[in-house]
C-alpha cells in the first residue's frame, strides 16, 4: 500500500512520521498545505521579509515544495501569518554570521525578487541551512539560478557562508544599550535632583541621558 503522500515523478515519499508530528504540533498548518505538499522540517526563528516589514517570531517550515514562516493563533482573536518562497524559485541560500550578534546566525534566502532573512540560535540555523539545502536538492533539482554576480552564472542554487563585521556601537544591540542607558541616566538625574533639591547636581546627569537617547534614536533611523 502506498503512503498517503507521494511526490511527483516517482520520487520517494517524505517521512510521514515527521510530517504528522509537524502537522499535529503546528495548529492549523494542515489547512494551508498545497496539493501534495509535505512538511519535512520546522524550527522556531525570526522571519524578516525586509521591505520595511517588521520581523516576525514564528515557526519556519520546510516542505517538499516551499519554505515559509508560519504563525496561527485563534485567541484572543484569530491571526495568521504565512509568508513563503517556493523551493523551485530559490536562487541563493547564504548562512551569515554577524559579529555583533554572537548568539544568533542569519540565513538569507533569495529567489531573485525577494530576500528573506531568518535569524535563530547557531545550532538551529545550521540545521535549517542543511535541511533547506537537502530539500532543494531532493525535491527541486531542476531549479534555475540567475546571475549571482557580473562574472558568474549558475544553473543550480548557490549556497554560501558569510561573516558580516560592523562596529558594536552601530549594531542593533549597541543602539539598544545606548537608548536604555540614556533612559537610566535621565531617571537617575531626576531622582538625584529630587533627593538633593539641587538642580546643579541632577541636571548634568539628566542632560547626558537625554543626549544618549536622542543619539540612539538618530542612529536607529539611520540604520
């Protein structure tokens, strides 16, 4: 007897045990599967579609057809997030290490039109990288790739690893620490002013905090 999910062109079916576990764990996911689609891997991560959209904590799911970020909640109100890329259209997969984010790694997935940035702890993103690469090679071996740069043209997805270096003070973490530190200085200046009843004592601390907060806001907008 055949398994309930069979892949096209006589390929071997995905492991139904893993698929059922994923479908059972992720509420409502079964309703959003395409015809013949089978989930093969999932990991919690942060999905960033760029283009000014905010990052979304979600479950990243790899199937035999797509990779997508997925969130579904029914309480207190129904909310669905599902943003996907087809395996057959993926042109580049790059595992990136940002020096100012020591605990996280970033996976860049591009189909030539869109760039998706997926962030998770190192081991989880490494596993996602390997599973996505395996899924593309197994289920979309005929995927075509456009020019990667001016000199190189390929006919299969491009995989790579990058290390991105930037100064800590201009990193998102550095800007956040500057902002929080500025707020603490402002509060400290106000408290010191109230306790000592001396404007000259508390005002310098308050001004220093205000400058730090304004600087952090400007750096964040520039970033």
